[in-house]
C-alpha cells in the first residue's frame, strides 16, 4: 500500500523571511502567496516495517542530506498515528530543485498529504498546513490553491501559524512567467539565510515591523482585484527582502546580472508600454513575472530574449495539494 500526493509550489508576493522560533519553525513575518498550476512535485509514501530508517529518493536519486528534515516532519505524523514505522519516500519535481522555485514548499505539502492518507489520519487542512510548516514555512501555503495568506502566529500554543485560503484561482486568474536564469542549487538555503539575516542585517528589525502593513495592503489589493496596488506593494516587499539579504553578514546575494536584467526589462515593459506585469524573486536567481493573462505572450517573449535566460516557464494559478491516483507517474 502506498499513497501518492501532488502539490504545486507557491510564489510569495509578500515574503516570509525570518523565523521567530527555529524549533517550531514559526515565521517572524506574515506572507501572501499564489499557488501555481503548471509546476508540481509528486510524492509517494509507503510505510514498511522492515525499514530501519526512512529512505528518501528525490528525482530518482537517494538524498541523505534532505532525509533528516523529511524524517522530522514525518515523525510528527507518526506520533499522531501512534506508530514508529519507517517509510520509503519517492519524490520528483517537474522543475529545477532547490534553485529558488519553491521546491521545498511543494515537497513538504505533498509529503504531509500522502503520509496523512497512508497513515489513515484524515487530518483537516489547517492541521496539515501546520505540519507542513514544520518541514518548511512556505509549504504551509501549498496546502491551498489560488491566493493564500499566512499570518505570523499570536496564540499561546503557537499552532495558529497556518495558511488560509484568501481567493480561489478562478476568481482572479493571474498568470506567472518564470525566467529561469540558473539551474544550479542555491549556495545558502532559505532557512540558513534567514537566520543569518536575523542575526546580522541592520535592516532586519525594520523589515519585520513593516511586514504586517504590507500584508494588509496586499490582501486588500487581492480582495478588490487592484493590480496596480498589488504591483506596488509586492515589488516593494520583494526589494526590501533582498535589501535585508544583501545587508546580512556575510552578504547574501542571490541575484545574477541576468536577474537584474529581467527586473529592468519588466519595469520597462510596464512603464513604457503599459504592460500589466510586476516582478518578484526569492532566494535564488530566478525571476517570476506576475501578470494579467493577456500580457503573458508579450512578457514571455521579452524575458526569453534576455541573454542568460535559460528557460521560460508559464503557469496559471492552481489548486492546493491533493492525493492522486496510484497509476499516475512519479
Ligand atoms: C524567499 O519556506 O524555504 O521563498 O521554513 O526554512 O524551509 P524554511 O524556509 P522556506 O523560505 C521561503 C523564503 C522565500 C519567501 C517565501 O516563500 O515566503
């Protein structure tokens, strides 16, 4: 018996960068994301009493480095199910892994959905979101589709740091064009990068104290489908996060020259040609252009023309993590 789940990565428009508590993986800032449709992780989970430890295969190869984090997240589900049986986990992505395209978000979301089914727990989405957060903060958001918000927690038991759906994908069908400028793994992962920023960036306190206002403004822009307002707050929030990264010690510079060329190109398209598009970028050199569906062709062509852009991916907004049929390929 095995369960297979599929989850799509999400792209944060208002970013989570910084932890309030590393043990519980609690975010210091709230966030707002859009879940993609075209990119996915599929994960097969099978519990097997003959295993002495969990086995993880990522894109066909054993991945001992990622195993500890995966096992720690599975332990939470095992505890709820009252079992210690180890699992065989087979996971694959149809997009570059650990390169700033949120593979840990879709990875942990798919993991908890498959493990929940395989253990017969039937947990609600809110609980699954909290469990995915323990694996990776951004994964809490991939349990839901469309526009998703996640507040920094307030409750004493701290388990309110979970994502919530804000608007369905069909209610405001934006598109995302991803300019892949590098297929290599990032040198400093998000978790380590955030901790470095928290301890060393002189801008970190201002970043954290401004996050709630950005989240409120972005949620209002989504509710009223105000693309210009969402553009303004999202680009500003992204650039503030990169200012925090770049002012950390040693500095975190995730961008390449090509990344900057893409950002300038998207600004020029908007300011000179009136194309409804804005940029965002995470802990990697890729650029994500968020646009109205009518702008996709123009945006994709402009990004593909930039020297150094290796691939352009186009996606609409998609659904949250779901179980898939046993027959579907991994
Ligand atoms: C820049 O969720 O990968 O993509 O909780 O340590 O696993 P961990 O971090 P992760 O960080 C995501 C950072 C970001 C912004 C975002 O997605 O909100």
